[in-house]
C-alpha cells in the first residue's frame, strides 16, 4: 500500500527525480519481474523439504523483505539525477525480488488451505480484510508520521523512512506465524515437475487461465492507476496546490490524503462481508461484475468533482471503496480453481508457476502504471515543488492530465476487466465437477481426499 499510493509522488516531490526519468526505474523493474516471478514460481514447485515447498521461503525471507522496505524509502541527497536513478532502480529491484520470494509461496498455499469453491472466496475475503485494515492504518498514519517528523525539525524523507521501518517490521511477523502454523499436504504424484518452458506452455493452454490473466491485468492496472494518481489529484486539483490541506473527519484533523484513502479503505472493509455473501448466493463472476459496474459509475462521477468540493469527494471515495472491494477479493479467489483445472488435465499441482504468473501480472501492471503516469506527467510539464513552501500549483495542462488519468482512464481499464470476467468459463457447478473427478482419481490412487467444507 505504501508503494502503490505514495512511491510515485515520493520520487518526484521528495527525492526530486524528473518524472520521465523516474519512470524508467519502474520500467526496468518490469523487465526484472519478467525474470524473477516465473523463476521463483518454478523454484517453489521444485523445493523439497520436511516443511513443504512454500513455507521455507516465508521463514528465510521474511526479515530481509522487511529490511528492503526501509532501503526502498531511502535515497542519498545526491545532485546527480543519473546517480539517484541508479540507486532507486537497484533498491526497487531488490525490494521487488524479496517481495516475490515471499508473495509467490505465500499465495501458493491457498488451494491447500481452502479446497472448496466458496471456501476460497471466504479465505481470500479474510486475507483481504486484514490487508485492507493494514492499508487503512498506513494511509492514515503515514502522512501523520511524516507531518510529525517535519514539525520536529526533520525532513519528509526521514518521515517516510520511519513509516517504512514501522510497517516493514510489522509486515514480517505474519509470514513467520504462517510458517509456524500451516502444513502442506501435496502428494509426490502432485509434486512432479516439468521443464520451465513446457510448464509455461501447458499453463497457456489452460483456457480459464487466459481469462484470469486478462481480468488480473486490467483489474490491477485500474487499481494502481487510482493509487498512483490520486495523491496528485488531491493535491493539485482538489486542494489547488495547498501542501498542508487538512480535513476535519470524525473529530480528527487529517491530511486530505489520509481522509480520502482512509474512507476508501473503510468502504472496502465494510463491503467485504456483502460481496462474500453475494458470491455464495450467486457466484464469483456475478459478484465481480456487479461490484465493478458500481465502481465504474462512481469513478466517472469523480471526474465531475470541482476544487474545494471535499465533502462530495470523500463521499464518493467511500462509495468507490465499496465497489473496489471486489477488485481485491474475487480475482484472487478464482486462481485456485484454475490450478485444479490444470491438475485435472496434467496430473500435476503447479501452484508455484501459476502464482508466479499471478505475481508477475500484479507487479507488471503496477510498474507499467507508474511508468505511464510519470511519463505523461513529465511530458505535460510537471514541476517538483521547491523546498520550504506550503503552496505550489502545477500548470493547468499537468492538472488536466492528472484528472484524465484518475477518472476516464481508470473506468476504461475496469470496463476491460469486466469484459474478460463476463466470458470467464469456471462457475460453481463446473468447479464441483472438476473436484469430483479429482477426488475419484485420488481415491483410486489411495490418496486422502480433502473435505469440501471447513
């Protein structure tokens, strides 16, 4: 959440990188992702330890992952733009690699923890609840911590470093706890592996996987577009360049960023039980279509908000959160179903390669979104605010580009994800048939059959 919401504006306004130059750090990260995600997925599928395949990664890389968060939010006070770009790029790559070494094995545990169609939506819903609750804490606390450091005579970068140390350290703890309590149950037959090129070829032959790729790419492109561009939108359109804009909310004096993203995250959290219930009543696809349709409508309304209409914007932010909750839960909950369809076809469980692809898609879209947004801002003439100013306004052309990236562009990307979801082929009944066939095969082989309900 820190990287999604604050990293772009941190690079341009705190580190001082020219936007088009800063975007190349994200672009290089995309190419690095193309290497490390499938490799980590393949590696996690091939690891054989007494602790399983995925769990050892959580034990070994949890603490380095936390340390890399701090490194990501530090940049030397160099005057050379090229030197700053090199440092930022290398730390981004290091943080991304350690994130992959954690996230791919972590997500690969999902099919074993929750074997049932609806169980997976429930598990993903609980995981998303705590993810969003932590995200809510970050978007509210981060600006407050940075402001407190500034009030004490420190710098913005020192404030961001403190935030990274606090939340990076807290973020390592759950991975260690998961290692301690989760057990893996895949059999030797399911754990057979193939060469990477053949595995990727078989994965692409999985038709539901192709639709899931389309949903994930466009879904997360839209989410990241909102996260990256909204801090600019709030600062330079709604607040008209007031760097210290405050909002009174529930008796608290919050920064405009904290108030907006806090309400958006709160809307996500409160809406999760409804979308989980709706998914159980209908299916995952229908819940996603309804939620995204609502989100698209709200996002188009945001484009009409004028400077100073803070109350209207906050209300729309809360409503957007209720729709965007489906973007967090439902695309992830369909991935275990895809893996079992692949197992039925190939007689192999290849969670690592599929979740490696999922992680690659997630970070590919994030990196490309940052690259595109910063490139467009740079070409429009974006200017970094001078030090020690409390008010600074961008040229109108820059503000127009920011508004277009926030609303019409995001709505268009969500519409593309809806189109892919409309044709997604695996529903509850088809998944039930897949599991029945897998259970028959396992019973013939003498393997234990997982229960459908917890």
